[in-house]
């Protein structure tokens, strides 16, 4: 399994190919379309991410070998894409790797920090905090 930095480099390379932010937004939305939907039962209060303007749910699943897998969904297309980016970065890694990763620097590198509205940036930060909290709970 590649490390989180390798996943980030792959994403950054994909973003570089796209050029302007209109194309990148379309790509983020496309990434979100590939997310497996959560079941109605998983769209519960315990899985809901607080601090997001749209509806966001995330499920954390410990895997054999001590890694974590994440699944998520949202009612907003761009947010689904942001979830897909988070899943690419974090799923399949150990709690220690997740907690050591600098998400803010990663979003700066992808150019997301300057391209997202403050409301979406806050929601993204809430999703990262949820991932980190869940990783910390099992580490």
C-alpha cells in the first residue's frame, strides 16, 4: 500500500493536468460520482459530520492489519468529490500515518485551500477532524 504522500502526489499530478479551476471542479464532482453510496441505515446521527453546511456522513471501518477504511456520502456534488479525495488520501492507512499527515498542507498543494468557499473549507476541515478523531480512537 502506497503511503499517503504518494496518494497526494498522484492527486496533485491529476489536478495539474486540468489547468483552470472550472475543470478541476468538474473533476472533483466526477470523483464524487464514483463513491459507493451509504445505506439508509448508515445515514444516521452517529455517522453525521458536524460543521458541514451540507449533509455529510462518514463511516470508519477498522481493517485487518491495523489500517482503517473510510466510506462517506453527501447530498452535495462538490462535497461528495471532496469526500472522495479524503478517502483516497486516508483509506488503507494506519492510525499513526493518518495522525501524522498534514491535511492543511495537502489541500494547499492541491490548490483547494484557495479555491473553496470558506463554508466548504470549514466543512472539509470538519471531515478531516472526524477522520483524525476516529484514527485517534483506535490508535
